[in-house]
C-alpha cells in the first residue's frame, strides 16, 4: 500500500576504477618495446625479404619481380662462396677464442686479490671505445713500422705484414675483435659466477675435491645459462662484423677478409645491385638463426628441456 511519501534513496557508493589484469598491465609496459621491435626489426626484415625477390634493370630502369632468381645467381656466384668460407673460418676461430678467454678472465677476476677491480676495469675498457676508433688504433699498431713490429724486432723476430698478408689479415682482425669483445662477455660470466652459492664449493672442498674438479663439476654446470648467452650473443655479433673490415682491409688482400657483411655492403653500394645484396642479407640472417638454434640445442641441459 502506497503511503504517498517519497521513498528515500540511499546515496550511491563511489565505484572504484577497475584494475587492469596483470596481462594487460604487462602489455602496457611492453608496448613501446614491442612497437620498436616491429618497426626497427621485423618490418625491415620483411622489406628485405620482399626486395630480395625483385630486380632493377639498368637498361630500362624498371624494377621487376623475379622470384628466387637472385638466390639462384647467388648460389652460382664463386665470390659469394669465397665470402661464406671466410666468414665460416672467422666464426670457427673467434667464437671459441672469445668465450674461452672471457671465461678464463672471469674466473681469474672473480678471485679476491689486490687490484682485481682495476684489472677488471682495464679489460672491460675497450668496449667503451667505438669500433671505428678501435680499428684506427689497431691500424696504427699493425703498420709495418708500427709499435708491434718494433716490439717483435726487439725480440729478434722479423717484421710481420699483418694486414697486407692474405695469410695473416684475417687473424689480425680476430685479435682486434677479441680485444674489443672479451671484456664485455667477461662481465656476464662474472655475474654468473657470483650467483653460484659459496656453500656448494665449501661442501665439495670438504669432500676432497680439488680446484680443477670444482671447476669441472660445479662451476661449468652452474654457469651453463650465462655461457649459452655469451656464446650465442658473440656468434651473432661476429657474424655482423663490418667496420674494422671496411676501415682496415676493405675485404682484402685477395678477398681474405671479405666477410659476408662487408660483401653485402660492396654489392649494395659499390656494385649498386641492392636487390642482389638483399638476397645475401636474407641468407646471412638464415645462417645466423640456424647456428644460434644449434648452439641453444647443444648448450641446453637435459633437465631444462
């Protein structure tokens, strides 16, 4: 029964703003990085792939779709295979060399002794030098009348041609790139060593394990993840070496330092065949991804599968 009196309404409670889910919140934070990944990595890769399927004719100035013709020409090109062999030799030498040197230095500088931080900083310092400047420094060191030959002369060793010798030029670049990279990779391994609990070493010492047994059975297994990262990152970095080659040797002498990245640059900007160069870029990226996948597989522990 209605009383005729107006009903009193309860004041509405202020509603709390709905919180985004954790997944959506993570997406908000990752959005700038994902956008940069798409614009700076994936989109240029897609454009390179499309461009590698085309050919620009210098006679009529028309760009046509040619399918896999650029890849077929690349397959039959002796200079491409010479560049691939040089890149393969370069990678087979420099990657194990850098990882082993970085591991040895990391184990050494992880010990407590006077001046350890100073020497660690000294080894890391070359990474702060731009690659072009590093190339200029080593270009001076490698000169026939440079400091290295002066040092060898003081030891009674004849002067070496270094960058002008087809037998020595590639290894001279390997020394240069190792000087730049070893200190950088060392820092990741030192961080991994410091994450290994000290109690594990103490327990092994109580069981009578010597230093070598502790290194093989404790350090290496527990350092698997940092080692995998360093090996993969060093491999990718060394596949893309360009500045020292361009500045010091130009791919010579006799093509002995013509790494694939420099060969891509030569085809694109010296020969002027940008689509042919894009095909070689695609091949280089595919080879790099294949090598990285194999390394991940080999470095992956059974317990992590």
